[in-house]
C-alpha cells in the first residue's frame, strides 16, 4: 500500500521513472534551476531588489543612463547600470519579471485550457458543434492580439469606475493574449482527437458506458498532451512580448511600472546609441526564461508521453 | 468534395461578416479618425462637418450595413489617410506580403524539416542539443530586437544586404514581383529569415517529436526486419508519416506568419499589408482596417480549407474513403 | 574597436559599389513617414504639403530665415483693407509646358477654399479672387487679414487647363471616397518634377531644368523613401543606402557623429511642448473634492515642481531649449522678458500647495502620447517622478497619439501634453486663437481645460484684424503676459530638430523642421 | 550441420536497478525445413529470443553472451550494416499485428518491390512481376489489381498474407514468426498456419514459430521448446512433448488446455504466476510453483539434460533422488 503521507509520496516520487529521467539529463536540471531562480527573484522582488524602481518619487534623474558598475563611469550602487529614467536595471528586471511571468503564465494557461477543451469537444463531437468552434477560431485568428486587447480594454474601462483601472490592466492583458492564442491549441488537439476517437480503446470505453466527458479527459487528453506542451512552451515567450506591444498601445501596465517586455521594447530604441545594457540584460533574462521553460517542456513531454515510457 | 467546398465557402462568408462586425465594434475604441483628417487647429465646426460627411455619427449597424453592401461589390471605400481606394491599396500591398510570407514559409520548411529529422535521428548528439537550444534562442529574443541585430550586422557592419525596402520590383500585369530583380532578392533575405525564425523553431520541434514517435511504429520495425537501408526507412517510410501532423501545424502557423509579418514589415519598411495595417491603426483609418481584417479572415479560411484538403491528398486512408473525407474535413 | 570596424566597412562599401555614385547628383532622402498623396489641397499634413511644395509653388514662400519672400507673385499691395492686389511673375512655365497666368491663381485659390476642400481652414479669410489682367490678381477678403501671406505660403498653385482637362477642378476629398486624378499625378511650376511614385515605398523627383529661378541646389534626382522604424532609418544612413534622414533619433546622435562619413544637424525647433490644465469643475481621476487646478497657486506649484534644466540636460541630452512662453523666439508675438520661467523650487511649490489647502498634494490623471513628440513618454515619466517629490500623485497614462488626442479633445484628462508649432501661419495668434481664447465656434478649439479670461478673449479678437504690425505684436505680448501670470498652460521646452546627413551633403536646417531641397547641395 | 545454431544465448537489459537477464543461456538448433515452436507464458523471453536471432533487440537490450550461428557463420557479432544484409535476405520476420505492420501510406506493391530490389538486383518491371507472383503465392485474389491498393483496403487476414509475402519475397532461408496468428480470428488463423507450413516445406525453409497458443504449435511445429522466466525448460518432438511432457511445468501447461473428449475432468491449474525478471528465485526458476519440487530445487539450478527423445532442465533427471 503506497505510503500516502507527504514524505512517503516524496520518496515514491524520488525513485519514480520521472525523477530518474530528470536526474540524468543535465540540461533539464540547469533549466529547472534557472526557472526556480527566476520565480524566486520575481516573488521576492521587493525584498531582494537593491532599489524600488516603481517608487517614482525616489528616482533622481541625475544618475540616469549610468553604465554597469564594472565599467568606467559605473556606480557600484547600480550593478548593471540605470536606464533613461534612472531606474536601476537589475531591480527593474526583478519587478518587470513579476508582471511578465504572471501575465505570461496566466495567459498561456487560459489559452491552453480553453483551446484544449474546445479542441477536444470539436474533435470528439464532430459535425455542427465542431464547425462552429472552428469557424469561431477562424474569426479570432484573423484579429491580432493588439486589436482584441483594445476592444477588451475599451469595454473594461467602460464598465469599471476610473480608480480601478490599475488592477484591471493585468486582467485585460491576460484576457487579450489568452483569447487570441487558444486557437492553436484547439486545432492541434482537434486533429489528434479525430485520430484517437477511431482507436479501439475509446470505443471500448464507450461500450462500458463511460461518460463522454470522462473519456475525453482521461483517455484522449494524455495522448494529445505532447504537441500541446510544445506549443505552450513556445507561446510563453510570445505572450510576454505581446504584453509589451500592448503596453505600448497604452493598454497594458502604466509606463511607470514597466514589465520585462516593456523594458525590452523601450530599451530597443537605445540599441544603437551605446547604452546597450538597457536592452541586452532584460532580453537576456527573457531568453533564459523562455529557454528554461522550453527545455523543461521537452523533458516533461518525453517523460510523460505514454508511448515513450 | 464539391459539397465540402460549398459548405466551407458559406462558412467563409459567415466568418467574414462576423469579423467585419467585430471590427466595426472595435473601431470606436481606437481613437477618433477626425483628429487625423483635420489639422490640429481645425475648429469644432470643421470637425463636426467632417464627422457628418463621413457619416461617423450614424448608428453602428448602419455603418456596418453600408460597409457590407459596398464590400460585396468589391468597394472597400477610400482610405482616410491617402485618399485612395482601399481595394487599390490592398492590391498594391498584397504581393509584397504574399512574397515575404511565401519565402518565409518555404524557408521554415526547408530548414525546419531537415533539422527536425536530424535532431530526431541523433537525439543525444551534441550538435542536435546545440541546434535545439539555438532554435529556442531564436524565438526567445523579441522579434524587433532580432530584426535590428540582423540589420546591424548584415547592413551596417558587413554592408552585404539592404537594411530596408523591397528593392526594385517589376510589374507583371496584376502583380508586383520582387523575385525577378537582384536588388529585390537581396532585400528579401533578411526580412524573410526574421519572419521564418518563429515558424522554423516550431516545425523543427514538431517534426522531431513526431519522428521520434513514428520511429517506434511496428511498420518501421518490420521495415528494418526486411533489411531495408536506413536511408529508405528514415526518409521514405518514417518521413511521410511524420509530415501529416506537421502539415496541420504548418497550415495553422501560416496564419501566424501573416500576423507576425506586421512586426517584420515595420522593422524592414517592407511595403506590405502589415505595414499598411499598422499605419491604419495609428491613423484610425477605418476603411483600411476593416478591409484588412476581412481579407485576412478570408485568407485564414482558405488556408485552413487547403490544409484539410491537403490532408486528403497525403493520407490515402482518407482519399479512398469518400464518406469519411467529408466527415473529417468539416 | 568599434570605430575601427566601422571605418573598415565604410571602405568596403565603396568597393562594393553599394554606396557608389548612383547617377550624377542623386540625393537619397529617408523620412519617418510617407506623403499622403500628390494633391497638396487634399490633406492638412504639413510634412506632405512641404514635400509637394518642391513640385508645386505658392504665391509667396518662407526663405532660409523663415521670412516671407516673393515666389510666383513678385509684389503685393493693399488696395483696400479687405482687397489685396498681387503682381505675378512672368515667363513661368508648368512642367507640361503650359504658361503660368492669373487664371491659374484664381482657380487654385477657389479650389483650395472650396466648401468641400479639407484645407479650407488654412485660408479662412479669402472670399473670392478676381483676375485684373494676365499677370495681376485681386484677393477679396472677409476683413483685414494681417496673416494673409502667412496662409498663402501653404496654398499650391495648379495649372487651370490641366485641372479642367483631367476633371480635377473640384478638390479631392478622401473622406467622401473620391480618388482624383491629382492624387496620383502632378503638374506644378516647382524646382522638381515628379518622375515616379509607389506609395509607402518610393517617390522619385527629377530637377526641373526650366525652373524660373536660378537653382542654388545642384541635385539632378531626389529619391524619397519612408522608413518608420528609427533604428532601421539610422542603419540605412550608416550603411550608405541613404544620404539624409529626418528626423534622426536624439539618443543616436553621438553614434552617428562618431561614425565616419556621417554628421548630425541639431537645433531647437518651432514646436513648443506644453501641458494643459483641466480647469473644469471636477477632476477626471482625482481623490479630492472639486478641482484644485482651478486655483492658480496649485498650477504655479506644479510649474515650480518641475526641474526643466534636468529634463533638458538628461532626457533631451542638452539639445532642447526651455520655454517660458508657448511660442518659439522666431514666432511674432515672442518677448524675451516673458520667456523667463518661474524658478524650479520644490519648497516653494510645497508651500503654495499647503497655502492652497492641499498640504500633502492630491491625485490626478496625466495623459501623454508615446509616438508624437521627441522623448514624449520619457519627459512625462520624469515629470511624474518630480511631482511625486512634492506630494502630487500624477497617474500617468501614455498611449498612441490617436488615442491620446481623442481623450484630450473630449476633456477626459486632468493634464495632457501637446506640441504646437503655430504652422502654417507662423504667428502668435495661432496659440491665442486655438488655446487661450475661451471655446467659441472657430476659437478655443484646443482649450478643453475651459481657461477663460475676458481681457484675453477681447485682445485675441482685436489682434485678428489689426493691420498695424507693431500694435498687433504689442497686444499679443500683453495677452501672453496675462496668461503667463495666471499659469493658463505649463510651457516646457522647444523640442530639438535632429537631422542626420552624409558628410558630402550641405543642407539648410530651418526651425520649422521642413527640408527645402532647393537650397541643398552635394559636394 | 543445422541451419541455425543458438548456443548459451544471454540477452540482458541494463536498468537503473541492475542488469536484468531476459534470456538466460538458452541453446537450441533448427534444421533446414524444420519448424521449431517456442511456447511459454508472456514475458518468458520467447519474443526476445526471436529478436536476438534477427538482431532487432530494442535498445538498451543487448546480447550478453553466447553465440548465434547461421549456416555455421556467427551472426551475433556482425556490424550493423552486415547484419542489415542478413535481415530479409537470409532471415525473414513476421510480426503479430497485421494492422500496424504495413506502412499505411505506401501501396502493398511498392513495399514488396522495394524489399525485393533491396536484396535481389533486378529491373523494376521484373520486380513487379515477382511481387504479383508472391501475392498470388500467399493467396491474395486478383493480385495484379490489388498490388496498387493500400494496406487499409485489405482485411486483417489478407494483410497478414501480405506480411508473409513481404517476409519471404527476398527468399530468406529462416523465418521468425512472432505470434503471427494472435491478432487474427480463429478461421483466418487456420488459413495462415496452413500457408506458413506450405511455404516452408516448398522452400525447405526453417521457421521459428513463437506463440502462447498450444493449438497452433500442435498443428504446425515439428519440435517445440518450452520457455519459463527466460530459461529453456524443455525441448523435444511436438507429439511426444504434448502427450508425455518431461518437465513438470510443461505438464502443467498441457493440463490447462481444455480437450474435446469424453472425460469432463477438472482443468489442472498451476498456482501463482511466473516471477518477474527482477525477482527470479534461486535454483530452478519454477520451484515455487512446481508440485514435484524437492529441497535441492530451491538452490540448485538444473542443467538441460537429454531426456527421452528431447531434453529438459529439471533435477528429476539429474539422478537426484527424492
């Protein structure tokens, strides 16, 4: 009888195949470490960041555009230098990461859940329902996230009283990115569901009276998780960047609270002008984030894939 | 097959109507076009006049109805910004985007599939691990940063490639093509590579995942048992089976390319529909935006339908079984 | 190391012929946006109109010092307070060879001020025009119009026969879905002729050998391409694909100056950036009763809380010029004494706030564009930080200009940023009539904050019809004095013009940020 | 000299919990034209033995010891390419599920012609003629029309016939059939078995028939080898082994087959189940379940001894008294 206490469960996890394949591949360990590090810095940003870039009263324009501390003209208080608004680059990355991680993961989750469910329903219950879902997908597919965001933003601003706009900004971002990205998941899952639906094990399950919903979730879903994971991990990077473009349109976070994406978008204007650190470090952070997520996605997909075990 | 096409056509019309309706709903939140038409020091009375002449104050439904009726006759109205009929603008711009997206798509397949196969056949190889990480870096850097870096290296430092524009184009009747001139081709290299980067990574990873799975299939084991050469097994038997799901994803991602073209065209000043759309958003040029969205939605329906048809061509199981073909294609 | 690398590429480029002499004297010019079309009467965008004034010509034009000088008209005299007689230049030919006569002027003026013409507002006072003889025209006005010539500098003169032949007598009105012959064809008298045009891709002009004036320029061909992305535009210059770019991003100035073969031209421009105060009864996004901005002490506190020297040195890299007035020195109505700003003094600002009853400040909305003016978003962010230091909590929103100006126009902001260059009339009256006069049919269109001062309204109406230039300027200075005392607006600075050229290009940079190629030479 | 000689074959699987031995020094040989049946519960190592002979062990499985000789030449230590030439040309294979053994996207003819031309250089036209002959040979009606059809257009039985054609078209002299009839219904099974016997007899080809179905073995095989937990329990002529099994495990197996006949006696059931590879008992692997187990069986591992006209690995035959 498996020991269901926490330590027991932990021990049984420790010697399971999953953990074994994790231990063996070096890249996955590094990726996991990087991801944990990024999460920790994001969650504990206020505690560990040397400065608070969002406290605009504390900014002193005199020390803007300082190079990283190890270069001449650098100030040791600002390890990686400061940006045009005299915000410490390191702290801005920590705070920016917080927003980008939340928006990124929340929107990918929303898109994945919505997409997978509609894909399953579409593929499983083909015919009329399937046609509607696919056509709604086509409609949504043609709208770039930018336009959907403006619509949701407009509606949200219309409903909520002025003082709640701050909080609403994040919700608008997640909804906008999520609602425009679910289509990829839906179509992929639909494709696989059409194939799986023919398989004997599904017909067998139906003959013994298993509910359609349970069949979809417990039988078909594990088999279609592979491509979904690939898309989800790749889309995370895209979601963070889309958030930056939306902020540019005034829909996202206010400029005084830049996300990681916004730091890159603003910094990009200065790529040529010599203050490269304003864009290179945030971009590097994003690159590490996306890399880590995708490598872990790969490992998870191979480890969980029922066929590969 | 005909029934399938007719049904898809009907659905396409519905999709376009829905897209146009949502587009009109949305334009109210994009800012007021009048601000851009009249000069900054125009009087309130002048603004009212423009609003009246553009019939902006009509109820939404009326504006939408008028748009649909005109669109049916191919008249998408005139752009507020450069006072030219939208249909002419789109006809001029479509070839630029089409050629860019086409080359990017081909590039992503030409690079994506072989790389996907290589990383699948030698999963543990150092090179394939490296390739995988490299491909990931390609999509984790924001596109506008990669674009600028490409320009910095290939135009400014090396001076090999132009940093902007589409080079010389030749008018072959109804289409402006950049394929037939040296400068046109040179101008195409950087933007198409930047555009294909995202698609390339996705195809590579999907081909790898599918190939790994196919290599475990019984018919592959049987093929090896028959002593067939590795090359035949990998590139004939395994590859064809791998490509079926990749076709779906590719068809789907083709749509993504069109949306992505917007950023690429702005960075490389590529005179395509994407750049036109961004100008329209900045200028709240309602006719251009509405026409662009309707056309893009038509494009998506066409792409999705052709992908489903392509499914039948590649997968003989469907082709020979007519009834299931229409079922599957719904 | 980078310096060496760039030098090497420049040398390499020459051998590659990428940079090589493309034709005798071809100038490749890249700007941020493309011209909207080829008909100068069908649009109000000042960049497009100026570009087209290389192909078409007005009766009078601005010279290098932005003073009015004769163009197609050689002289003018006041026959009656509301009738001005213009003597036209003789022997001038249009590009298609037909002669320039008085009929062309009358039809062009009537076309520009036609009821359906979008630029009707640029020539408000004209009632009708009448030919006296082949080379003399009388303009009948609705009243004395001291700024008539300023307006005429922007009205292009078409060839009457050419218009009739191509059915383009009526102006083209984009909003009504018309596309006229003049949108895609051009026939002017100007120094350059249109050779070819692919919208948003390339427009090519060639020198007009038969131009009536001896050309100061030595160009044979001009190739204009729009490049909207700043970084790409700079790259195009550095890689030698273009000879001149306007505007050139401020932050890249050091880099361009440092690269071999390129240099930067910078000077403060006419466009004055300023902030509007919402003086209506309630704040849009405030947390206090009523509207503190109605109290001049609060407005003065905001004024003195902002350190414009720091903004100039840090954000604008020392290139902007701080402004006390809402107009630049080149604009009539400017007065040196009035241009001195209230001193930056956070302590005084806090004292004023306490005196006005808001010891720990209050919350309000501040709306700025992020793609309209030089470093607009960065300036607003810096101001938000400075205001926070005196307890004023500005909730900053930055967005694209169409969204920003829509909100500003509809009074949905407490403070909003706007830039004003008084073009095309180039006169203080433009600010007084649009921004300081209380909203009243044609006046006060950019006064959503509802600032109202009877004396200023009275003075503005008098200035509109005062023909005596000295008296007109005195009244303008008096009006501006009042509005400054009352801190009706918060002027910030004149933003810098920044163009970048290859070393072999000599160009005249004028404060209105408009490139006049007939003064440009290639060494 | 026998066509195929397998000596002390050992197949190992290195896993993180130590090296597992799936086939533990098995020896047997197959003469020309002879059909050797290999039976045993699933997981006894039957398929693993077949896979080892044809060199298709799934990694990380590997041959840990012993030799496999075909026509006297060792084939267990060949380079991958040399082994590839053996497969198909000298050793044919037939797998269990006809549904998945054929590539769905290629016509049956294309797969046949491809295999023929890989091993027997001939022009395409002639290869096609040969392929049609093979389809006829395995009993496919209207072969010249059906050659251009796709696998999904054939029934289960028909597809297994195509698989057999594919396995034989390069004229191998040894066939390894791994559960060829398991996926088919009974009526089709009989046809496939008859086809297999006829083909082997006509070509004097040897065959190893791996199955858990005693009925198939009784009808088809000349000799039968019984495997238990990766070891060879007994081997001998099929008639004798079925009637008078020497090894207690074989007896148990035979007892559990329902017989058509007058006496409705109870079926003999063997208690417990076959041990997993990770926990094979010391001594004779069958001892915990063996009714005749004696003390020594728990720690002495029996050698394969000639018994009657075959051989068996059981302490009963090593003169060890009760």
